[in-house]
C-alpha cells in the first residue's frame, strides 16, 4: 500500500487499496493531508460552544448566535432567516475563471445572511447549538430529542441530565456520565449501560446500587467490586461515600482514577461490529479509522456519525449518508463533497449552510434550490456544462477533492472544536495565519472558595452570585434548575465553569488515533504462557497507564 506525506504536518500516512478504489469512484486524487489534519481542517469550521449576544442584521433585535458581533458576516435570527423577506439567490455571483474557486466562495460567504445558530424544532433552547427537537435545554451542544439537559454534549433522547457527554439513549437524572446508555440516577460513570443508582462505575452493565465498581455485570450492592448486603451497602454509602461533600467528592474522584488504572480495559469499545478498526462503534461493518459511530458500512475516517455507507471523511452526519466525502453536519448526504451544515443534499459540492439543495455547486445559505452555482440560477443544461468546467478549473488550482482551508472559517481557531482536538496557543494560531478570539475574563464579586463545602449548606442566594472558575478564572453562575438538581441528587457544587467541566470530561476520551499494541494480560489462567501474544489496533497509546487487554482476555476478567 502506498505511503503519502502530509503537506501540513509532514507525517506519513497510508492510502489503502479500499481508499484508492473510493477516490477513483468519486473522481478525486488521493488526499494531500493525513487523516488527523483532514479532521482538524473540518473541525476548524465548527463553533459549537461559544455563544454571543448580537443584533439580527434584518430585524435588529438582540439574539444569541455563535457568530460574535465583531465578525464581518451578516447574521439573521431564525424567524428572519426562514422568512420570505430575503432571497439567497439575490447574492448570486458569476464564476471568475481567473482565480481559485475557494476565494469566490469566501467572498459569497461574507455577503449572504447566515443563520444565528443551528437550532431546529426546539422549545426553550435558545442557549444551545446544533440542537434539534429538544425541550428546555441549556448550554448543551450537538443534541437531539432531549428534555431538561444542561451543560452537555452529544446527547440523544435523554431527560434531566447535567454535565454529560456521549449519552445517546434514555439516560435520566445522570450527572457527569460519559458514553453511558439507559442509565438512571447515576453519577461519574464511564462506558456503562442499564445502571440504576450507581456512582463512579466503569464498564458496568445491568447493575444497580454500585459504587466505585469496574467491569461488573448484573451486580447489586457492591463497593469497589466487593459484595455487601443491602443494609451494609446503605450504611457504608451514608458513612463514607456521600457525594454532597466537596472535599470528600474530590477524594472519591482520585480513588476512582487510582482503581481504574488497575482494571483491565478492553482494547476497543465496539459492539456487534465486523471487520472494523475503530472505537465506540455499534453495528458497523468494514469500517476503518471510525470513532463514536453506529450503523455504518464501508466508512473510513468518520467521526460521530450514524447510519451511512460508502462514505469517507465525515463528522456529525449520517442518517443515510452515501458516496460522500469531506462533509460535516449533514443529514442524508448523497454523492456530496466539501459541504458544511447542509440539510438533505443531493449531489451538492463545496457549499455551506444550504437547505435541501440538489445539483448545486458552491452555494451558501440557500433554501430548496437546484442547478445553482455561487447562488446564481442556471438551467439544467447550463449547469451540466459549467459543472464539468468547474471540476477542471479546481483540478488546475489544486482545490478539487480538498476541503475548505481553516483560514477561510468564519470562526477563530480557539472557538472551534479543532482546538479541543489540538489545542494551540495564541502565538501558534496566529503563526498559522488563523485568527484568535480574546475571551471575556472579567473580575467577579464572588470567589469560588466561598462556596459551601456541603450541598446542604448552600442557600438560594448563590443563584444571584457570580462565581469564579478555579481553572480558567472565567465568571459563571449557578442557575435555579442546576441548584435544584444538585439538591435532589445530593451532589456538591463544582468549582469549575461549564466549559472547563466539559474539557475535563473530554479527558476520558482517548485521542482519535490508533496504535498497534500487544495485549498486556499476564494472568496464568488465561490459556497463554507469560504475556498474551494477541496484537490489535487500539486508541490507548503506549504512554497511557491503563492495562489494555484483547477481547478474549478481557472477557475472562468480567465479573
């Protein structure tokens, strides 16, 4: 298999035979960037978490948007953007054959009105983004079908949850849970499913009333994997494991991390997956370099995507994706390339924020259009002629098959998800020709050290106070729903702002990369002599301290 050298980071990467066949099928050359650099290039176009107050440029009312007021873009509120008061085709441009096509799209992007936030069919969810069919949610992002979800990301069909990440089905009354499914009243759980009243559990399933437990199946009344009676369990929890004390909670977090490193970790968290290299996959077949995705087939270099086949280099899309390449945030893209946050497209190329567009090229923020280029309408015959000519032009400029450059993004690098994957300093960002956003770190009147150590001692007065994050020193507030949840679940108040809590949760997720490793099991009763010889691809790097086991050795350790 041929090796390529990334023009961005200079690392070599492999182009597989399957990759070559796909690129030939969609008529593009082999990529010039490695998978990681391609990922970062896409993520530099997605600002989920940073919301600002600004004016709608049409009705002039104050709105919430992920475009700050100082950005040189036209931004409309949802009511105005979806109205008939304007037409995206009025901004149409002629193709300039003497300059790169990306420059022409950038010029169009700065003229056409953009939607303030990606929110659809939601009720009382103004402070959310990439949010669909939610009710009463706040500061949560990439969410759908939820009710009363706060300070969370990538949550689907959950209720009454705070500070969670990648909980995709039927979690309720959960706090600080990551990669959990169908859990009820659980706190600080990772990679768990079907739990009830559990805290600090890792890779447990079908358990109830368990605390500081690992790799358990269908257990009850366990602490540190030790069995107790119901009465013994309740007494110990009340005496030693109360989560309502902040100092005690910090000790429990340290204890959980200490115990977790001593437990075997399965090399990948895949379920019902065949012939695939990835992590946190469900019902996937013939996938490679795929993460946090389900029901995908013949997908490569795909992240956080559901339901698709024969597609490459995608984030946050799916629901029937097919024959698409270099896409992000797209429901049901068919035969598309180089598009961002476009709804239900068919044969759409190098476009942004277009809704239900088909057979279009380089359109921005259009609705229900076809046979358009740079927001200009053409006949079907004219479009076909220009389409072939445009491909040749972009091949000559080196743009065809590439994604939009990071420098074209309407967001500053440190506002985007790219900065979460590869954090850079202001100096490093500016050196790459990217922009930096100075965030607001105003001094506050209330210091986090004054928060009472126990939830029982917290009064309603704290809702009116401005708190200071212990890590970033940014101001934040406790909202009434949050305080009510902490009291109901008997949880101590965090000393971190919502964004720092999110970044802290992200640390539980391995890097989007693979390392070839050998099983670390040395158990004498696992049918091997000395160390197990099985090798695999895993997201656990050799520098990490976790004990990483192959599937067979891991299964023998399940309690």
